């Protein structure tokens, strides 16, 4: 996977992606991250990349030419026209499924805007996907690009320690992850659940799966509709739903 980030702040994205797992994945040659400074593609004497909006209004708008020229120079270098993901609160909200789909691409371009946005004509010309990281407004697209790159990268084989760990975690199967414990067995009077010390793998699996179901019901019940549960698990879910109902005094009377 090769990421190409079109930005006015290359140091921000390169700094954030050079450490920890994503940094190591680059060293291992599993992925590459390059930041392309949009400012390098301005033809203006003073290096301006923005101007006031036509029709008036607050703020500045990034001009179309440097954005399109930066992308065209990249395409000429690569010999293909990769997908361009524009980071915008107006986009589809990014999720694990989108991450999985994007992880199959060979190259991805992240277009990061600043100020009041980018001239619509550049967006019309080059953007293939509008993506948001949530219903709130940030000062620029760099943090969203870093969030998405982190999430996509951990799905690339070899990036995480073992191939299975990406799958077991939250959102696989639309269930949240079960709780984890490590030494010591007792911390401040709180014991590790007995079953995890038993060495009985089938019981541990059953306990973990049930914890995932319980946790998803408590914290993200919206996910349960899409979760794949066996008949037994569905019965377990119904039993804890009844338990919750009784606790809240909803006993049908
Ligand atoms: N740019 C500003 N806010 C954003 C958001 N929530 N998601 C993606 N890009 C953004």
C-alpha cells in the first residue's frame, strides 16, 4: 500500500505516522507514506495557494490549480490515476467496512483541505470519495487522513504482530471486543475472572463470546442487528435483555 497525502502541512502527517506500528510497517516495506506539499505546485509569485471566496463571506478558499497540478504530477509519476479521498465533514462516515475495502488498493491519495475548503472545480475534477471521520468539524483534513491511514494499515497482512489479531478486535462480526486482563491476578482487591485462569479453552471461548455480546448490548446495541449469532448466542442475548428489562422495572406488569 502506498499512501500519498496532498496537504499544506507535510510535517504534521509525516510526524504522526512515523512512529509505533505504522512507522515499523514502513521500515518493513509493507507500506509507504509520502506527503506532497500542495504549496510546491503554486504558480503564484508569493506562493499563495488560497484566495477570498467569490460571492463574499468569511475565510479563504484553496485554489483549484495547485491541488489539481499536484495530483496530475503524482499520476504522471505513478502511471495510473489512484482513488482520491477528500477529507470532509460532508462525506460518508468512515467505518471498518470502508477501511477493509480501501485496504485492497495499491495506492490511495488523501486530499486534505484547510481554511474554508477547496475550490469546487478541483473537487469535481479529481475526487472519487468524500469521507468524514464523524459529525464534528476539524480545522483541516490531516487528522482525519491519519485516522484513516492508521485504521486501513492495520488490516494489511504483516502490519500487526499476528495475522489474526486484526480480526478478533472490536467490530469484527459487529461485536465489541471482550475485556482483557494481565498480571497480577489480584489488583487492588479486584480479581481476574476465574475462567481465564482455568486453562479450559472451550470455556474461555464461550465466556469471551458472551462478554462480547453483553458489552455490545450495553454499549452499542445498534451494532447487534448486524451481528451473526448462533441460535444459542441469540438465546443468551435474549436472556440478558430480559435481565436488563427486569433491572429497569420493565417486567411487563
Ligand atoms: N475536515 C474537517 N472536519 C472533518 C471531519 N469531521 N472529517 C473529515 N474531514 C474533516
